[in-house]
C-alpha cells in the first residue's frame, strides 16, 4: 500500500510523517520544490512543529518521499488532499487551489483507488465539486474509485500528538467509500470514528469553528459590559464557569485561517438559499469579533490622553502582532489590524513581537518599537494597557 498526501503544509506534512511512521510508504506532493528537496534530505521545513524534526529525519527521502509532480504519485492506492481553501474578498470560498489539486489527482487516478479530502470545506463539497473534478479528470465514475472526507483537527505546534490522541472523524460519500476510508485511516489514526457520510464529517469540523467564534464573541461582549459596570470580568468568569457554563476568554478578535473563516461557509450557503435567519447569530458573532479592534483602539487612545504630551506625539507600542501567541502567523490577525488602524488615524504606533525581527515588521508596513521606548504599551495577548 502506498499513500499520497497532496499538500505538505502545516497540516499535511505532520500527517504524512505520522502515516510514514506507521510503516506505510508515503509520497508527498507539493508545488513547492524547495520544500520537497528539504524533506527528501531529511530536513524539516516546519521546525516549530513539536516532534516533526525527528520524524522527518527518520523518514524523509525513505518512507516519506516528496515530489512537485503529481505523476510521481501515480502508483499510489490512496490520495489524501490537504491544501488551503481561502475566502475571496466577498467572503465566498475560493475553490481554485482545491480544484487544481483534485484535477491533478484526477489525471493519475486508477480504478479501485481511494481519495480522502481533509481540508475544511463547506458541507456538501466532497459529494458535489470534488466528485465532479475527479470524475472529469479521470474518466472514472464513483464506484470505480472511492471518495471520503476526514477533517484535519490539529492545532499548529501540537499536530503530531493531536493526530495520535485526538478523536478524528471520517465519512464516505457512499457506504463503501466510508468503509474503505475507515479501514485505511485505522492503520495510522488510533482514535477514529466513522460517521454517516462525508457531509456530516464536513459539518462537524465547520460547527466546531462556529462554536468557538460565537462563544468568543459572547466573552468579548460580556467583557465590555463588565468594564462598563465596573466589574472584574476575570473574577466573575472564574466563579461563573462550571460544568454547564464555559465562558471563553475575551480578546482583540479572532484571527488565523480557521475560526474566522469557517462560519462564512455556513453564512454564505444560507444566504444562497435565502435562509437569512438561519445564520444570523453566526454573522453577528463574526462582526462582533472583527469589531473588537475598534473597542481596543478607543481604550488605547484614552490611555494616551493621560500622557502629558500632544496625542500625536505619544509613543504607542502594540505588543504581539501574530493572531495567536507563540505562532508566527498573521493571517486575519486582529492584533496587526489594530496596529494598522491606530497608525491610519495618525497616531505614533510601533509594534513589538518576539517572533519577528525589526526588518520583518518593516516589510509589513509598520515601525518596530521596544516596549521600554513607548509611553503606552498595549499587550494584545494579556489585554493589558501599561504606561
Ligand atoms: N494549520 C492548521 O492548524 C490547520 C488546522 C486544521 C485544519 N487545517 C486545514 O488544512 C488546510 C491546509 O492548511 P495548512 O496550514 O497546511 O496550509 P499551508 O499553507 O501551511 O500549506 C499548504 C501547502 O499546500 C501546497 N499547495 C498549494 N497548492 C497546491 C497544489 N495545487 N498541489 C499541491 N500542493 C499545493 C503549498 O505549497 C503548501 O505547502 C487548511 O485550509 C485547513 O482546512 C489546517
């Protein structure tokens, strides 16, 4: 048995490494030739991923070979696709990367092969678009090949342990596909659960993100109310939380490729179906979280007004620009958006982040500033304003 993993990114490479570590031969396909070269020579292109170094050193170029050409994976029996799905400017899913990956797989697909999608997608994608791309590309019909969906549920930095411990679900577009996909994944995923179909598996992953987004929005709203009422939110939260109440932590909003993206899959689909009332809470929560930077901008400005200087001369330091502490990733980072918002208003803003160099910060169009050099420091992760 040989398994191909299409897309060797932060999600795909740890999965490919775990499959190789279970004794299965893996061919990784990734358009990035440099990355393929590194993997083949046993070097880990994602050093911040715990435990990945060791697996790539052990299997890179041996049990795990990487290639930029789909044809290099032509004699595999299973194809696992895990490339990004982003939103376009109107928050609709942009399927171009996914389509090109499946057209690539379609060219090399043979009778009896199984294809599993892992990228988070709007429910229904695997049984419609993916099936269509594969059938068109291969000339085969479903039944001659098998198709399933199993969402990646890793957390960057802890992917290997997540794959080995966290429950993972899998569902086929038909019964036989589900059965075969479950059998395949059981070889390398210990905590695996077969669900009714691919659409259910897709929905499971999307609603997990929605739950987080809505609850973070609730925490943000309650935080603002607590401040208004002169209540210590954190003290109240600690005593309010128990088995049936889990109030999340407030923040500057929600960033990254996952949580702020997935609610849109459902919001846009309900809009297409003119079921506007079905996704109202999801939409409001998205807005509430994205607008938290306005709240924090006001708080920063109020703090600046306490400094004995004209407002435009007060030196502000925004500390922490990544979307999450400890992860060098700025996609949809609200911390970065906050810094840009304050700079646009003409304030003297600099940023500091221990994961970035001053040069990297400059490339983002912002100034570097050490906290000690500032009059007002806002710590985006601690939500603390200091002078
Ligand atoms: N990173 C996470 O924490 C995480 C968590 C859960 C789910 N996911 C899912 O994984 C998906 C991928 O995320 P990621 O973090 O691995 O992305 P990434 O940007 O780190 O990696 C994507 C990789 O795909 C490659 N690629 C792009 N187009 C390709 C193509 N046509 N053929 C072959 N390779 C191609 C890129 O070169 C890159 O190496 C996400 O869209 C999400 O659905 C990610």
